[in-house]
């Protein structure tokens, strides 16, 4: 009996091992679902609000996000032609990293333009994956960290706006909204810092459950759209129009490139944490190509851009379980959920205050991840210059409304550079990193002191 148990345990730590017994497979798979599900649905809810979608359209967007998360994950687990997919234990899904740029595009042009830019961005990611080895040299930790740091900063207003009730809400900024948001936030912080295991890994989900319950008691939950939703439906092909606005495509394509670099980091963390090795160039290339193709396909059913999930990478690093059957089960659960419109409609009833309270800690984590990457190789004068100037220009431009819309500026300049701090920060960080001398810049600040 002990030999059987030992064999069962061993297969958990083999990517292509036998399917584990249900007593191990189910809880380990659901653990990944719990860690990922908030990240899957929340970007869809945020973008729905930015684009002013109706309740039925919001349900479709959530449904598409669930389905594409599952399909993107399965593509990574079971590569096609040994070229499309990393063949590594990862969970893919809609990502917060795209939210600032998507929000800006959606507010100005609407969801059809987001989907068009998503197709172009996905194709750019495919090209990046094909030429990953030479291109990745342009994105050392100081550049990638600067961009991720800027993404986190730019998401804070979104979280606070949701905590206050969401733009356009009748009770925006009320004590009731803030009370629900802060209760949700407190539960997330407590579970994330004072518990272990499933409670900690699912802190966002459990925090939202508590916040939802409080909002329900306070009469803040509207179920009017749930009753009309069906019990089963396949995602629709092109449920929304698709428009191509060149400026929006360029803006989002830059974010795709940066996110591809972040995917390299996640895949590296997965293999080092769960397999005690670094990923091969073929695995990195396949993973990024699959990420791009998933986004292209997702656009045709209303899905949002996909990326690797760092929170699930953390689980792999912690428990070392890499059997792909565990991840396939998680993908299967999300896929089934995506086929149930009533479930998607139920998710749309989550009050915005609850979402804001839960996601504030996520956005803080993104920001701190950027800082960690920036300081990983030291924090000398050159690094301070690259980060400081890039963030200052990127964030500063977006804080001054219309600063790139004056006489002489064509409209596309504002769309590309003035609507999202991430794009400007990324381009500035790349330029400064390529042009600033390393030795001279490192020593100068210390001598002045």
C-alpha cells in the first residue's frame, strides 16, 4: 500500500505523468481555479464598464473570458505541432496588465476597436515569439520592471473608483460603498498575511465572497439580469463588431510586447520552481506564440487579451505539482463555467465596490513586482534615471488631460501616447536603457553626495 501511495505521489511531480487519483486531482485542480477565477472575470467587468456595455453584453464578455482562459491554458499544456504552446504547467487567462490601455481605448473608441487592436497585438506577440532570442535583449529587468511598475501605478485610480462605487453610480463615494470595499479589502489582507494553504491562495475569492454577502445584506446586489440568462450556450462568433484603428493597434501592440517579456519571467519561474531548470528557447517561443494566437482567436468571440498567471506560478513554486492533468482539470472547470451564461450573468451582479476592494491588493502586488525586478540587479544612478524619467513622463502625460491634443498634434498622437502611461514609459525605458552610458551614470550620484 505504501508503494502505491509513493507511486501516486511521484506522478504529481511529472509533467507527463499518469493521471493522479481523484482524491489528489480534484483539490489540486480546484486550487488553481480558486487562484485564477477573480483574475479571469474582473478585467472583463472593468472593461465592460469603460465601454458602457449593456448587461447582456457584459455577460457575453465574461463568458468569452472564461472560455478563452481555458482554451489558452490547454494550448500551453498540449502544444500543437510542438511549436504552438510551451508544454509547461501554466495557467493562462485575461490579464490586468492590459487593463490601463484597454480602458483608454475602450473609453475613446469602444469595444470593437479593442478587439481589432487585440488581433494586431496578438500577431505582434507571435512575431515576438518567433524571434524571441534577439528581441528579448531589449527588455532587461530595468525596462520590464519599469513598465510593470507603471502598470501597477496606473491601475490604482481604477481600484479606487470601483471602491467608491464605480463611475456613474448614484451612490458614488458614499459611506455604504466604501464600507463594503474596505471590508472586502480587509478580508483579503488578513487571509493573505495571516493564513496559509487554500485560504491564502484564494484570498481574493474569499474576500469577494464576504464583500458580496455584506453588499447583499445592504441591498446593493441586482439580480434582474440573471433570470433571463440561459443555462447553456456556446460562445458566439463575432458577437461584437471588430474595428481597426491604427493608433489603438500600435498602442496595444507595445503592451503585448512588454507582456510577452513578463510571460518569459513566469515561464522561467515555473520551470525553476517546479522542474529545477530554466526553460528552453523552444518552450519560451512556443509559449509566447500560443499567447498571441489565443488573443487573436479570443477577439473573434469577444475575449480579452491573455497572459500567464503569476499567482498560479506561485502555487507551482510552493507545492512543486506539475502534472498537466491537474492544470487540465482547472481549465476544464473554467471551460464548463464559460458554457453557462447564467453563471456569467451571476458574476455581473458583483458590486463594483467589492471588485475595487479585492483588486487593490492585486494592483499593489503588480507594482511591487515591478520594483522587485528593477532592484534585482542593484539600484544605481543609471537605474534611477531610467526608471524615474520613464515613469515621470508616462504618468505625467496621462495626468494632464489634453496635453497632446493641442495645435499641431494629429489625433493619433493622443491615442498612442496620451491615453496610457504604459506605452510612454515602455518606449522611454527602452530608449534610455539603450543610450545611457552604464559606467559613468552609475558612479556620478554617489560622488555628488
